């Protein structure tokens, strides 16, 4: 046992420390699993004072997001912080520890008697993802078309800085402008600024009914035009997914049964070859959306383009192009692409940049891969001074994330 | 800062004149007085000078001069803020953005509009209306307040219940940092790389730099709008209806509540024809016709179930305007029934509305002052109006104490210090009620990462021991409000 492991055991108890293994990188590192925010803060303070590099881990489902960190001496796992602290159905809000999984949260909030609510986030591999991890990666899925991304649903957070300071930002009410909105800063910061230990989130009621509209074998320009029409149509899309190269469009409408049927009809009429999907097919569609584009080998990139360039992006995903599979949220022009085995990510990134868009690593970004997008130089300098202000010794995930 | 000049030295003054042109640097005491306060008129300070740049480049030069000469600066939009955010600092200058008021680009294919910071909020919606779009955040000061001020305050409005606040509608901005550099934050396209610094700058009240260009998201105008006014025996009953509407999963565009004191004032001042009742709810739904119709019936039923004696439904645009008339005129009406009033801005969890309103009634009795409530009930954002007479010996002090007690009540219920007016100078000393020293320390570190020298709007947002010994003056209504050009929400 190394002295670090011994010190962690003294701090947390034997059950909360796993001896060094190789899952965090080439150098073996132990894992600490503190049971309270305070204990987690103490672990960070200890690592910080010894100038160790710490990686935060939630469910591990987005371990590959962002650039791989430069080094890791200690993994701090949040999974023992897994309580739902408050759920006030009348406010449509909840407060939970950051290590609670999204799947478990959904189960718990759905079980409040007389209410049927959920957190309207459906990131990839979402069930096992922890809330802290979802926020730290700003991960989202098809539902963002209507409900936005973690930045829109996070009301407040409690977090630990590398030096062990525990602090809060925001609150648990849906409207609040007191102090800086550090929740936005933590969202997408990939564990490089602070360890999120608690989150307050906005919930939504589960709509009583859903209808699906499907179309196949669309070509890129038709798909772009159909989506442009849908964005202005009197229909509220909860999802509008484009799956390429097969040219599929999947749209979901939610609401009162009569309302969603009428809106589905409007959508169907606007999409060439559009038809309503039956219940059995719908289940299949949901599973397909969840798998794509993660099934199969090859790097996966997060991707976004202006909505009036979607057609050109889809053309890049035609059979024989660099993209094996593309899943795009058509109303916002953001999603994921899995590249063909031999395709060059940097080259693909450059083509997306030409469209005015962005890419980021969601799988396969290795230690040496360059950041795929240059940042605005002054924004980069500000980002660096924010990093130094909150984590002066670069204890948290050095080399990962934007700076 | 190592040196604070008592007046602006000749060298920086010359440099400022060189940067923006002599006529855009104001130093005449009479002119300066126009800038001595924002909408919260109880706080006043005369700045050393007011500088009115016309471009990002000029702002950069002005900020660099400030930095070189150790002169603090305060950004100012239209000066309608209600927390003293644009209150000048006596040893500093005001940088007014009112000359930067161009709408630079419409990109409606991508639902984006690019504007300069001095553009009034309503101008954005006006510019895109011919194409069937709108800009959703609608503070009641929208005819006057600037987009730069909205960004700095993360402003809200009646329709933010459904559409979210300014922060949900700003996708990119240009920031002149306190060190005089130009940063481009965010992007017209989602998921831009890097930390979400944009999200931090929105709501930072001019303390992280000066916003000189903003890219906004605009939305298609909804197909249908439906509005009703429901009369309840009490605020308890109305509060219950709000809770039920929210819990039923109906998301109206707006839910506004008025209590008896407000309704009486409205009837006295403008004969809006509101029903005689303990509390009224104004509920507006918008969206696809099919959805509106399905939900509207549900809202009517919930109101009846919670004891509404009357539910008036607007059949056309004229009737809708009539229903909103009393709500929109509520504040000026209050001016007719009370010599003075102070508007508090607090937030409570929606499930606590009835309890907190009862608490406010109890405080009324204890302080011997009347409170009228007219507010954004849907998101729990209270705006109690504390009615007092500044000529009575203890009036202002009592009003202030009552306002603070109401805030304490909000915080005890799990709410917040401010829902849309910001901390500014007014609530800086109340921050410790919500945030621990460590919470504030982290915010302070963030601020210093943007502004190492502390030149950007010092004395706002975060408390310092020097600040928190002072007392604010009494409240006086904003000139806009008196002229009826805008309402205080
Ligand atoms: C009658 C009335 C009704 C109101 N109703 C509402 C309402 O419904 N909802 C609501 O949210 N608010 C409301 N307000 C408050 C106010 O209108 C808003 O806070 C508004 O956003 C302020 O805009 P402004 O241009 O007047 O900003 P100012 O008052 O000039 O400044 C406000 C703050 O923004 C900073 N600032 C201004 N411009 C910039 C810039 N370009 N870059 C960086 N910082 C900048 C200032 O330093 C200051 O801290 C109301 C005010 C009045 C008087």
C-alpha cells in the first residue's frame, strides 16, 4: 500500500478507497470514494497540498469526453454521494447529490404520488451517468430541441474547489439573479474547475401523450428545408432527429392527446414522405436513437453547425464520406458524429469549421490529439485566468478541458 | 488600486477626449447630474466625467485609459436599473453606451439578431416583427431599457415564465475586458468550445467588463395567444390555483397576481373594471392553437376548482389589452393612492407563495404600513410594494425595515434576494444573508480573474466592509414611471 492510499484510508475508511489501478491512464492511480461533501473536500485539500493531479469520476460513462488529461495521481469518485435531498413536486424542482445517477433520479422523482415529473435531459448512456457528470460535460440528447441543455436546467450547485473550499452558487428557485452564475461556469467544465457535489435542478411534468412522425430516405437539402419549415410551424417539437446516412427524420410531439395529434398532422404534411409511427415502431425508434451513433468502433465527435448549413453537413455524412453515422438535433443543429475507421478527425473538424460549426471529442480523443478548435485568444486567456483563480496548482484534471 | 484621484487629471481627460471626440466627454456639473443615479433614485453620486463612446474600438481606448490612470468606470445603458447597478462611483467615470444603438444584422434563417448594447429592448422585437419573429424577454421597462443593461442584469419579464430569462436568449457577445482587451464569448452556433464565460458575464452587472455587441436568439411569433382574468376570494386561493396550474404541467406564458390592495388602487385610479375580489390572477397561454385550446380549458377548471367566483376570457386583442390594462397600470395607480412606495424584489419557491403572502400580511400589521402585491406568481417572483409617506417622521425607515423583513421571509422560505433587479449597490450588504463567506470568496476570485485591478463597477454585487456601514437614501419614483412610459415590475 502506498502512503497516499494509507492516508486516504485514514481519512475515509478502508471501504472508500480502491488501490491503484490503470483505468485512469498509463500510471496506476488509487480511487477515493468519499461519502460526504466534506470528506470529498478534505481529499481534494490533501491532494492539492501534495500537488497531485486529481480526476473526478461519476458514472464513468463520459470518461472519454474532452481531451485525455495529462496525468492522474488520484481518482475521486462521486458515486457514494447519491442521495436525493429534496423533491418539491409543486415547485417542479429537486436537489440531489452529484453522484446520484440520472436513471435513479428519474425513478425517484417519478414516484412522487399524484405527480409525474422528470428531468428533461437524455444524454447518451444517460441511465448510469451521474448528475454531476452530466452537468460537468454539458451532455444532452434529443430532448434539447425543446427543453435545452444542462445550463438551462441547473438552478444552483454546491461544489468543492481544489483547496477544499466548499461553496454554493445559485439556489433552488427557478428565478434568481443574486451573485454570479457560477453554475454556468461549472457546466461543461469537465472537472477542471471544481468538483460538483450537489445540484438543484428544474423538472418538468411528463406530458400525457406523445406522437411520432417519421420520414426516410430524405436528401440533405430536403431535410434542411423541411426542418426550416418545422421550426416556424405551429407545432412544438420535443425532438427532431436526423439520422444519416440513411436520410431519416424522426420528430416527436408531446402534450394533451388532441393537441399532439393535431400537431403531428401539421408536421407530417410538412415533411416529404412523412408518416405517423405506431406504438411498436416508436419503441424501436427510441432504442435506435439511444444506440446511434455510439454502436461500432471509431472516434465520436460532438458536432454543431448553423441550422442553415445542416444540408451541407448531411452531405458530408453521405455513404462513402468520412462519417459513419450522424445523429443531429435538427432544430438546433447539434448532435454527434461517428467517423469511419480511417477518417482524419482534424480534417473533418476543418470542414465543419468551414460551415461555421464546432466539434469536440466524445470518444477517442487521446492524450496527444490537439484541441480541435482554436479558441478566441482573449477568451482563452480569460479561461486560463479563471482556471488559475479557482485551481491555482492545476490539481483538477490538468490538460483536460478547454485550457 | 494604488492611487485614487479626487478629480480627473488633465492627462487622462485629454486622452479620453482624443479617444471619443471632445463633445462626447461630459464634465459640466449640470450634465453630470443627469447620470448621478439609475432607477433607484435613493442612491446618488456624481461621477468625474461621463464618456460616450460610439464603437467597440472607442470603448477599448476608454477602458485602457481608465486602467492606465487607475480610474474606476461604471457602464451605463439607459439607467432604468432598480438596484443602483449604474450608480456612478465618485472617483470614477461613467461609460454610457447610449450612442451604440444600431441593430447590426438580422440572420433569421438561423433565428439570430446582432445588436449594439444601447439598443432598447423593444426595438429588437420591432425589427423582427415584420418577419414573424419576436425577442422573448420583455421587462416592463422594455421601451427604454437597453439590451446591454438586460444582459448585465439578466433581466426578466412577465413572459419569462415560459420562455426563460435574458441568459436563455443571449448566444454570443463581445466583451471589452477591464484590461481593455476584446473577447468574443459564445457563438451563434450552439456548443462552442471552452468554458461558458458568456453564461457568467450575463448577470454580472457590469463588473466583468463592458458588453459592446450581443447576438440574440429570436423566436417565431406563437400562432395563438389566450388570456383570462380570474377573481378569487383571497390570495391564498389564488396562490393555490397557481400551484395547481404549475403542478398540472401547464406552462402558461405568464401568470400574474394582484391582491385586493392593488385591485382597489387600480379601480380608484383607472377604472379598469376589475371584479371586486380578494385576489385576481391574469393567466396567458400561447403556442400552437391546438395546444392553447387543450390547456386553456384546464386552467379555467383549476381556477373554478380553487374558488374563482368569476373567470373572464378575452375574446379578441382589444379585450386582452383591457385585461392587461390594470396589471400594466398597477404601479402608477399605486402612486395615486400612496405618496411613496418602495418595490421589493424577492423570490420564493412557488409552493410557498400562500405562506409567504400570509407572512407579509402579518408584517404589515407589525410595522403599521400597507403592502400591495402585484407580481410574477408563476415563477415565485414577488414584488411587494411598501406604501409609506416620506414626510412622516419614521416613514422611510419603517418602509426600509419592512422591506428587509420581507426579504428575510423569502430567504427563510428557501428563496432568493433578487429575481430580476439585481444586487447592484442596493442589496450588496444583504448578500451575506444568502451566501457564506466562502461562497463570496469564490465569486470574488472569479471577478479578479476578469478584473485584476478592480476598476469595473467597484462596490457593486459583492460586499466590502467599507460599503456596508452606509445607508441608502429614501426611494423616489423613477421619472419614467411618473411619466407613465414604463411600469415597475
Ligand atoms: C419602470 C421600470 C420597470 C422595470 N421592469 C422590469 C422588469 O419587468 N423586469 C426586469 O428584469 N427589470 C425591470 N426593470 C429594471 C431595469 O429596467 C432592468 O434592470 C434593465 O435591464 C436595465 O437596463 P438599462 O439599460 O437601463 O441598464 P442600466 O440601469 O443603465 O444599468 C444596469 C446595470 O447594467 C450595467 N450595464 C449597462 N450596460 C452595460 C454594458 N453594455 N456592458 C456591461 N454592463 C452594462 C450597469 O453597469 C448596471 O450595473 C424595470 C425598471 C423600471 C424603471
